C-alpha cells in the first residue's frame, strides 16, 4: 500500500505541471508549422501528394462529364435547352 502512496506524488506533479506545459508546446509547434506552410485564416495545409491526387481526380471527373455530354448530345440534342 505504501508503494501506491509514493506513486501518487509523481503522478500528481506530472498531471498538474508537466502535461499542461507539454500540451501547450505541442500546439504552439503545430501552429508554427502551419504558419510556415502558408496556411492563413480559414485555410488548411494540404501536402503536394494530396493536391496531385485531387488534380487527377478533377481531370478524371471532367473527362467523364465530357463523355456524358457527348452521349447526351447524340441521344437527346435538346437536353441543354431544358
């Protein structure tokens, strides 16, 4: 039982002093990283791989839309006027 009593003191010190300082420094570091990456107000940081994937997806979707428009132009030429 004495061992648990000795364990409480370091645990209380850690939870009341070390942990809050650790959390503050963690988020300050994250904020600085976002600021260096160029994220402004209302923006998020997206890495280059994600941007490349999004561009490829946009190109693919644009090709699909073009294909669908071509099919609709052949089957129902008046679809754009509706």
